[in-house]
C-alpha cells in the first residue's frame, strides 16, 4: 500500500543527493531535505517511536518536500510482565475492595516505570523521559477517548 498518491517516490538516500534549495531572502535559511528527515527520525527515536514505512516526493524543481511516515512503538517489550503483574509500588496496584484491578492507571504507571531504566541507560537528557511519558499518555488518552 502506498502512503502517497503518486508513485514517483524517491528514497531517503536520494534526498541526501538533492541540492539544498536557495535562500529566498535574508531571513530564509533552508537546509537539506535529507538533514530535515534525519532530524525527524532523531526526534521520533527520542519519543520511543520508529518509522515502519516511509515515502518521499519533491516538486519538479526540487524546492519542496512532501513525505509520509508510518510510525509505531519501537520493537521490544515496553512493559515487562513483572511490572504489569507485580507493580514496583503498592499504590500502583489499585486494590478495589481487596481485589487487585488492572486499570489504565496501572498500565500507565507500569509503562513509566519501564521507561525510566531505558532513559537512564541511553545517557540521554532528562527531557527524554518526559517526552516518552507524553507519548504513552497520549496513546492511553486516545485509547480511552480523551
């Protein structure tokens, strides 16, 4: 299935070969399409996402880029069964009248606990955990219809 209507797509490597569009004025400083796409990939990586499918097109004069990316969570276990079955903190269990419940809140807490070591081991900045937590929160909000 094609992400874009046209079938005249170019590869990511071909984007790097294109000449950077000329500046259109004193305050207009474009940079290469390949560099731009690399920045998007880096941002997605910080958010714990990966590109599953990509398609790019440029206008006939190579001055404008249009792209479509299909993204998803990175491969691997975001939440281990231990964190879901036995949360690290008792308050994440949400016992209801003696019965332990599995709620969205419990899932969110398990996910954020799972993200902490991944952030620490990657030697990334402290904002990475915040961005990843926002992705998880946004996903759960969408699932429950917020």
